[in-house]
């Protein structure tokens, strides 16, 4: 269990230097981190569901885009409780995740643009779908060999 805690929080067994101490400024206990993760993740899920429900209201696509985006951002922020914000950012922009991260962040912004400024329901829904796909691809990058398994599955379905 200690190895899991160290791996997720970025703590090292060795004595930490000044840069490591600055990077890991979290003073939250492990149980508080888990609670924060669960609360943020559940809130993100609830916001996404509320956004999906708003889609069926008259002119609810703006609320849909806003709540769905807030839900994804909140769910993404939940992992900051486990790893710490700086460690999370480093992992987000690692070479294996950078494309999914950029697509996800751009689609978050474009969803809000499509809802507020362009007022285009089709683009709002399209960018939310791209958000979902990019967030899924980003999330499964943390599971060893999951991306390879999905690629092989799609290859076998197409062939």
C-alpha cells in the first residue's frame, strides 16, 4: 500500500531536495487526498449528467456545453489530489499523453466558444464528443498496454 501511495503522490523514498519539496507542497494526509479525489470525481460526473440533461431543454445547449465542460475539468482536477498539481501537469504533458492532452484542452475551449459565442448546437455537441474521446484516450494511457489493446481491437474489427 505504501508503494501505491508513493507512486500516486510522487513521493520518493530518498530524502527530498529543495526542488522536490517545492514540487510536492501538499500537506494533505492520504485519507484527505482520497476523499478529495472521490468528491471531485463524483462532482465531475454529476456536472456532466446535469449538462446532458440540459441538452433536452429548449436552448439548453449552452448549459449543456458549460456543465459538460465543467464536469470534465472537475474530474480531471480530481487526480491532482492523488498526485499533486505539478506532478499531474508533468504527467499530462509527458510524451505518451501530450497529443490527447492538447486535443482535450482545445476541445474544452472550443466547446465553450461554440456554446457562448457561436451559439451553434451542432458544434457544441461535436466538441463535447471530442472532449469525451480525448479524455477517454488520455485516461486509458495510465493503464499499461490498454491503448495497444484498444488499437488491436479496432484493427481486428476493421480488417
